[in-house]
C-alpha cells in the first residue's frame, strides 16, 4: 500500500474531535435518580464503583453528583431532593443544571434501583473508553513534537495506557465465608502437590528454602566476576523452559546485557548436550557428540525463551519490552543479566542513586506484571582483597551499590566458590565445589545449598540428593 493510500484511510483528526465521546445519558440519569430515591444505600454503592465525578460525561450530571457526595460526606445533613436543590443553589449552579424541575424529573425517571450495580458498570466502561481516547489524543500531540525523546515517549505512553488499565480494576469487599473454603482447598492443593507456591527452579533444596520463584518477587543472584552467575541463571532458565526438564514448561524473557543471542544459544545447547564449547574451537568434536547436540537442538525448539541482548538497556526500555511480552506471550518469569549494567531513565552523576532507581524499577515491574524477576548482580571487590580471609563468603554488605538492592529484593542469594579450582579442569565429568547461599529471604529460611560445578560444560548440579533433615528450621 502506498503512502498516499495509507493517508487516505487515516481518520480526519478534526472529524474525530467533533464526535461525542462514548456515553449514555439515560444510564447516567438512572444512577443519579437511584442516589436521590434511596440515598441510605445507593450513595455508598455508587461511591464504591466510582472514584471521581469524571465517570459522568454530562457536566450537568457531574455537578449533581458532586452536590450529592458533598451532602453525603457531611454527618449533619441528609441527601434528599430538597437538600440537593438547596446545595446546588448555594453553589450557584441550580439554574445551570435546569432548576428544581429537572431534579424532579430526574427523581421520577426510574421505577426501581435493583439494577444500580449494572448501571454503574456501564458508566465505568464508557469512562474507561473516554480515558483511553484522552490518552491516545495526548500521545498523538506528543508524537508531533520533534524535540521529544522517542524512547521516553514510548515508555510514557505505555505507562499511561497501563494506568488506565489498572484503574479499571477495582476490588470488591467480600465476606470471609465466601472465600475461606476456596482458600482452604488452595492450601490443600499445595500440600497435595497439585499447585505450586512458586515456579520450581529445578534445584530442590533451594525451592524448599524459597518456595521457588514467586509471582511479584524480586530474586537476586549475586557473585564476583567469573564465578558462574550467568551459567547458573542459564541452568535455571533451562529447567524452566524445557519440556524435558519440567512437567509444566514456562515462558521466560531473558534480558542479557553482556552476551549476544548467539552466545546464549551456544551456551544453552552445549550445557544441555553435556559437551564443552571448546571442542568446536580446538577441532576435538567427536561423532558421538553429534547425537547429544541434535537432541539438545530438538529440546530447545519446543522451548518458549525470548532473548533480548540490548546492551546498556534502561529500566524504561526494559519495562516497555517486558509489558509487551506479557501481553503478547503471557511470559511467566523474567531474568536480567545483570543489574549494574543497566541505566536509569534520568541522567545522574550519583551511581548509587541510579542503581536505586533501577532496583526499585525492577521490583515495581515484578509487582505490576505479577511474575517473578530473577536479576543477577555484581559484588564489590571486598571479597577479592588480598587481606580478605581465605574462603570468605559474600555478605549483603558486599553487594555493589548495595543499599537499595538489599531493600527492594525479596530474596538475595550468592554464588560462591574458589575461582582457581576450575582453572586446570578439562574433563567434562570433573567438578569443583560451589555454594548457593540464601542470605536474605523475606518469607522463608536462609541457609547454604551445596553444588557441584562442571566448568567445561558450565553446569551446576546439586552436590547430593536433597534430604529434608539437612534443611535447617
């Protein structure tokens, strides 16, 4: 289609501006009539549904609604036809709305208030549509501003749309008897293994400590450079997305700020096949390895893993991409490698403040999308100093720019091992000892999980079968 043809199909903004926005005056009058006829019950019902007068399209109806609410909020006064007329007169708006005759006609416009809830839902629907029209109109004007930053503009538009969507969701008050049985069955299903507290990571002992990766939580995995935090994260991703490793494969978004999509794919394939990438570089690839590699390819072709290799991504860009993936693919989890390589939306010379904005943004994203976010983080150099005790385990204070990360995270874990142990290993079946330390757990236990790390195939496995008695209470 040519540009001229596309232009011809575009609606004329002038004509759109002249059109009345979605509304229903009859329903608006019915809601106000109910409030006037039976104020003792109906006013509170309407307040529960509506957060502001803008739900009424007609400025006349909006004015009457405001007068009723003012009277309702005054403990010394009561809502009735005479008091509302008097309040409007005091506000010098009685004549503007049509006088006492209009109020009397409004009062007699319905025979029953039984459908009040349904009327309120109709008005909320129209109010949402009008809000979307306003957001889209404002967005259109902003897009014509040549000085606008495109990335920030897209983020702002998506934020505004997401806000409209959130405002549409209101929680109703429920009586405990209506939900207690439902929650009992939910708890029983947890005990019976029919449902999960969180998404299992594939590391049983870790899941016993943390309950897995739980919706809305920020899970931090931190380590020194070259210890294997990316490899461990990829091991977790593999356990989540592969049908061969999980009875319920998940959809995962992986934001990698260090590696390309090709590097990530190679790492995952070689780990799943149990071979080293080096066999390709040094020409030692064996024919027996081909079967393993093709099996790994077949497994990943069925996986739902979405990789974004954007380097230096901002928290605004990450939020925008994650929201789109959630809406389009309904992703179950997000993994970020790693936090300190990201940038905040605003420019600041204070690195700790910038990391704080990033950390807070990641936590907010987990809550907004109601999915877990596993974020990798770098440790400071305190554990690498020459005067540090041998085998010093990382602590929360060792988190680089640590204050806000520690505060925002629901779970903070550390990967710890002796870096030198793996230097001379060439055998894919030879491993070194490693520890996955659960240092902070807002809703559970802390402790140490022992792992075996196989350097040539970049794989972490539990050091021994999990024993409930070995898990501290």
